[in-house]
C-alpha cells in the first residue's frame, strides 16, 4: 500500500518544545515520530512503529540465527516470583509494585530472568536439553526517576531480552561470544556506525563478566574508558585505574600548619606551593540504609568511582547531604589522622605517596608530611579511583587512555547460577548428579536503538534513516498536486514502485515545495523522487538521496526500475 | 533453521491438571504451549509464540489492506487520560489502578480509545485528514475476576485494536462494513470454520451499533440467538425477544387463593392446574451502589435478560443476595398488587395476558385473575425477557430462533463521539465549523483466537493446526536416531526442506515410536514425514496429514519437493 502523506497520522512542528535538549528527541517530536503520554511514556506514530518493526525483524533474524527460540513472558507478574530470586527486596522503586483486585502483590516486569527460569524449571531437567537460548520482544516498565531525551531514557519500552542456559562455564563463555558477535552484527545492520562494546558493572543483574554496547556520542550519559592502542574499553563504572605514582617528595614528619579559611584543595595547594597530586583528599558518603558516614580518601587529583566504591563496600551509599556537628567530622579540614569515629577507606593511589597534605580535623589546620603506610598502619585500602584521560592502560600499559561518552544500546551478562540456585532450577547431569544450570542474559532496547541511530545520523533538517530501518524506502514528492500531468506521472510512479515491492511514502498534498521538502527532510526517507512541471518537461524524475550525496535525473519510463535497484543496492549494505 | 525437538523448550504431560475443564486448555498445557505464571497470566512457549506471530502477521496484512496505519500505545498510562473520558470512575476494578514512584495515579491499558484520541487530537485538525484508521498489536491487562480456560479468558493478553476516525456517520458505517468484511477474512485465514457475527451490547465501550464475532462451540460463555431462516443473529445480551402471547384465559377478577407452602411456580401451577405461561413471575434484584431492591416481573415461562434490564435501568444491579424482613417483600409470594415499597418494572410479555397467577404478598397466598393493564394502571413497562429456542425471529417473523454457545473472538463498535467529545478532539470541517470526529473501534484478541482454533480443531490426541498458523509446517520424524542410514535420510530431508523455505520441526530424539508419535500429535503439525528402517528399505518417506485424511509414500529423492508443494497447496487455502 502506498502511504499518502495527506492521510499519515502525525504532527510536524517548526519548533521543538524547550525540554528537548538533544537533537534526536527534538527531531522525533518535531517530525511526528513520538507523542508523550506521561513522564517517560510515549505513543509511537506510524513512522516509528515501522522503524521499530524493522529493528525487531533484524533482532529476530539474528537471534534465530544463533539458535534462539522466541517466547513471550508476561508484563505483569506475581511478586512471589521476584521474592523467590530475592530481587523483590533488593531492587529499589524502579521496580513497580502494586496489588491486584484480590490483594495479591504484583510487579511490572523490568527484566525477565525470573520468568525465564520459571518457564524452564520443569522443561529442562536433563543435560541433553542444554544448551539452549530463549528470547522475547516485549514491553517492559522501569519506574525510572530521570526519564529524559525522548526514547533514549524512558519508563516504558520494548526490549529484546534473551536468556541462555548451560551446563558449564566454558559453554556459557563460548555462547556469550556468539551473542557478542550477533550484537555487533545487529547494530551494524540497523545502520549504526560508531559503536563499541565495553566491559561493564553487573549491577542489580548479578553475575561476573558483562559487557555494554555503546553508541559513541557526546550526549551519552555513560562515561567510557578506551585505549585506542590495544582496544581495551570499559564503562567508567567498571574501569580499572592504574594511577602513576607522583613521588614528588621525600618522606617528612607530620607537621601541623595553619591554613586559615582554606577549605578547598585549590586554596591549600596554592597557599603551600603544592599541586593537588600531593594532597590526600577526603570525600564523605552516607550509607543509604543507616545514614552512617563513610569517608573515602584518595589522591587529590583523582575522583571517586562511586560504583567501584559501592561494590567494594557492598552497600548502597550516597554523597553526604549534610554533615552534622555531632559526627565529629570537621568540614573542609577532614583528615585521616585522629579523625571522626566512622568507617574510613583509602584508595590505593595513596599508598606510594609521601609527604602529602591532608586535613587536621581542626578548623583552619592541615597537616603536611602525611604518609599513609606510616601514619595509618591498619588502613583499609581499596581500589576506587576513576580513570582519566591519559591514564595508563591497564592492559597494554601505554599512557593512552581516552575518555568518551556513550549511550548504552545493549548489554550482555554472564549470570552464572544466581537465579537458577535461588529459584531451585536443577537438571540431572551426564554423571547422574543434580546441578543448577549456568545462565547468560542479553538485552537490547528497541526504541532506544532507533533514537540512537537518529542521534548519530541526522542533519539540521531531520533524520537520515539508513535504508535497513527507514520507515519507507522511497518518498515520491508530487510538487504540483493541482497539475494533471505532474500528478499522473507522480501517481503512476508511486503505484509502480509499490507494485514492485518498494515501500513508498507519497506526498500528494497541494502544498508549496518549501513545505513539502521541509517535511520530507523530517521523514528522512533515504531516496527521494521529485516530480514537477520542470522534470516532466525533460521527461524525467529527479532522484536524490537524503544524505545529500547524490542528485540526478532518471527518465520517467525507467524511474520505477532504476529506483528499485537503488533501494536494493542500499539495502545490501546492511545484510 | 531446523528446530530440533531435542532442544525445543516446553514440557509435555500425559495428564492435564484437574483445573483444565476444556479441551484446548488441556491440550495447550499438556503439549507445552503455555505456562501459568499467575492467575490468568501465562508465558508462551515457542510453538505458541510462532502461532501468535502468524496470526499477528495475518492481522497486519488485513489491517494494512484496509488502509490501517500501525502505531503503538503504552501499556501503562496516566490515570488523567482516563479521567478525561470519564472511564476512570465508570469502570470497575477490572481496570487496574496504581500509583508510580512519584505518587501519580496510573492505569494498565485494557483498551486504548483514550490513547488513540490523545495521539490524534493535535494531529488531525482538518477534515482533509479524514477518514483514517490506526491500529496496534500490544499487551493489555484486564483484572478479570473469572480467569479460566487457558488463553480463552486471561488477565494479560495481546490484542489487535484499531480505531477509525470519520467526519460523518455514513462514512463510519461504510468503513464499519469494510472492517466487518476484513474480520471475516481474518478468521477464515486463521483456519477457523464455524464462526458468525452477532449484534452485541456495547457495554462499557459506549456507542450504539456493535457486533461480536463468535466461534461457535459448546464451551462458549456467550449465549447466541440465531435465526437460520433469515440470518438474524445476536448475542443474547442484546437480542430482541418477541414473545408470542399465550392468551389462554378470559379476563377474570382478582381472587385470593390459599397456596400453602407453595413458593415455586412449579408448585403453584401444579396445584392450580395451570402452566408457567399463565403466571406472573417476580425476580428480585438489588442496585449495586445502594443495595435497594428492584422487582422485575415477567411471564412465568420466561427468564430475565439482565443486560437488557441493566441497560433499561441505567444502573448496575445484581440478583438479591438476601431479602430482609424490613423490606416488606414476602419471599415465595411476591406479587404486583399491594406489594413492598420498592421500584417495580414489568416486562412487556405481561401486557397481553389475562387471568394470571401472581403472589399476594402474604405467606401462603396467591392471586388468580391478575391482569397487568387493569390491576397496575401506571405500571413501568420495559423489554427485558430473554429470547429462547423456537421464539419468533424479530426480523423474519418465523418461529425459527435457535440458541447456541460461542466464544467471542472479536468485536467492532460504532463509538460515535463519546470519546472525541469528552476529550475535546476537534477538527475544522469543509464549511469552517468545528466538529468532533466520529469514531469506530475494532478488536481481536490474539491468544484467544489461537485457543479458539485449537478448541475447534483437535482430536483426542492433540491440536490439528491449520497450515496458515501452524507453529511449523512439517514435522520430520526420525524413528531410529541410533541408525546411521535412517538418520542420514531424515537429517537430509529436514535440511533440504529448510533450505527450500519450509518450516521444519525435526524429532531427532532417540525415543520409542509410540512416544514420538504421541508428541507429534501434541505438536499438531499439519504434515508429517516419517523416516524409519522400513521406509528406507522401500526408498521412501511416509507422509501423513495430522487430520488423518491421507497417508502415502513419496520417494526419498522427491520427498523435499513433493512435501514443499503439499505445504504450498495447503497454505493457498488460507489466502
């Protein structure tokens, strides 16, 4: 069916609302792609539905290709399932909980590890069934407090999530690599260009090894640590940080120095003629559950990697909101010698340094000469410094680390037996023993992927959709709907293309060329065919590409065939 | 990809659980099609997901074919949208309500009229955009108190719902017929045989004209009124009932007669030598909101159609649970002359009758000689009798009515302006005036349709899937996985069929033929190809059809081609 613009449901706006701070969000609102229904909740207009369906088909092909079996889990689940795994209690309010009419506790699925184990618990009781992978494409809900950026960070979203089950870690690792490769193909086939996989923190999913796939973009919320020399890459949250020792000073005794009103590292180092590298910085946190203070010390030029600190402490923390007088913590002058009575941890960056400046726990006083191993003999030492531009690569050892921003477009986890153990899923192995299967899980958000492609591939006028996921393949523009000759050529071209299996958006409206072209840019269809009195005069249709790489005439008679082969060539790039 | 039974996720059981009271439910549990997750909530195993995907593709084709534009609405919606339309208050607890982390009232979508208006409110402001239709295929949740029958009546389900918008009633009616025809094609293409459309009650949807599509089956929960003579058909809830007057008696005066301990119509009529037709029966209801009593009188041989009564009263009612002494209602002897002080309504079946028996509102006494128009001059007369087998057809007038049972597999509504008016959706018409668009809506439940096909098309051993929605097209049975010759023939056949684009389920397990065939019956694949030592001896593959209509040999060399053409022929029946 030829889709006529005159009937297409959607609204185009000249200006995007003020809350659209990133280009893809602005384009998708201005171009009639999405309609906000509530905070982080959108309806999808026809073009977006067509895009996401094409993405879903690519996902299906690639999942089926690696032996996946498509299933469907429910959106609404009894809380009992999440109590079995322990996540009902361990996950915060992003898991939406409610009771049904009978008073039963229910949740909205934000991920389906529990459901996948429940599905297979009885169905796979002998080793001969393994390995296998099941996947679904389904709506999910995550009660995200910071919904933003249109489809980039929403509360309700469509996700492809897959779960694999194995009888050995080796088998999981092998399949994990197969999925990794499939993910790289998926993103390439969807037309994404600049993306990488990075090592990631497993967070609430549990498990050990995990990777995130990142679309590299300045508007990304994730910070990535990349070594262009050897290919090492990691989410900042999970990145190792090899800090080069400064060793600028000889050992010296602790000495109390007056530092009047100097509460910042900048003030103190300037006053004492030192650099931040020669200080011991204090950062104060509070445990979420108890509000108890925790002080983290690290070298003054470094930042705390909160995820690593949290993982080390094995408790949820937040930067201290207020520091009470009773705590004994002297703000601006906090130091590790004779400080307040609370938990204290030191980053390993402090270990090799001598003669550092630190707070003296006394208003207007600092110490010089601080030496961690000497002055705090029983110090609790951990690794929680953030990596930084130019840092030493933890793999190849060069000082080559660069920091980039990215949007997470997919993730894969080696889960192990976290869920199969807690939920009592067992099978009988070859040797007759009973074991818990070893799991992997693999996710891609469909809408976010569409928005990420838009974010990467657009100009000032709208999106430049790759042929593989473009809502339509060709837009036919009838520049004079009131002219019989022009209209009959344009009508026929649209019809002929449709008959040849080409997806056509046909702008049949009686509007000025400027309006029609501006709208066409917002539709972002890769190939455009313009029919006007001028092109008809020269018995031609003017073909151009949305990425502005070409513009040429084809004869009216050959237009449908030529355009069809152009579409096929473009499509072939994404096979 | 050839799907091997050895890897297929799902569980087969010899016996269905005791709560499976209908065949399709029992088959779908025993055959590894569905897995209960909570009351009325299921996960779908791979075969069911494949079936429902094929149904969804048929739905898409037919919706696109009548100009539909696919969109996606959210599952979770802010309650404010439902407050706009007024349904937040008017719908009962089947609408699941909850609050999100910010305390905002939310609902789970059970239907999307509100969302469709919200989507189009700004997008369709001029008459040139009309008519148009949008549809989605999406998960819905209805907090159904009586979930039962597997996928027949669930709480969470996938639904195709469509919404059309028009500028005149004529245009709506025309498109309504187009949808009606598309629905008939859809059910036929999904392999359903015995189904009809019936006039229905519009219920909570609002609007005037509506139809339900019904799969005719004894296990149906809906009662249907059908005239085989003229084609009239209606859901009992909405069926007109033309009651033939009995007129068995001459007018007579009211007379009090003693009827000791005779509280039922059977007792009284036997005692007085009359039939139920010559009585005036009382049925007591209570208004849900106030518990106030309402007495409905009708001729003794008829039943109350509660939906019609409810629509007439314009209030929710339920059969009286208890009748209190203070009410003045004398149970067993209730009558319209000098009765209790409550609302009283009379069915029109009573109007022509004379000399009826009715209660006398006094223990152990009835009246004879009751005559509604004479004895209750200001009676409130309405039409709320149930139709019955052999009743007069309200269209052709023959006494031809038959009563059947059906499962509702789809519905279509002429909604009018109920939603566009309440939600302020307007467009500028040709003449410059502002109007509310006129809506239609059209729904089909995907899982229920799959289950209904299974219910209609099965034998004692399992489902007989129609080729159009069968999870796989061909099952290859390797009867001797331990035999090299047999396995090489079977492996090759499965591979060749797959290469030719035929969907293959391959039973590669080393199990006894009895087990393999029992499982094959449960998979219900339309075409089966058996490879055994015996078939190999005669250089053949044994092909048989799941519906037992044929069994024949094809030579090994030609097997793949022959089977492919059989599949294509079967598919062609559903085009």
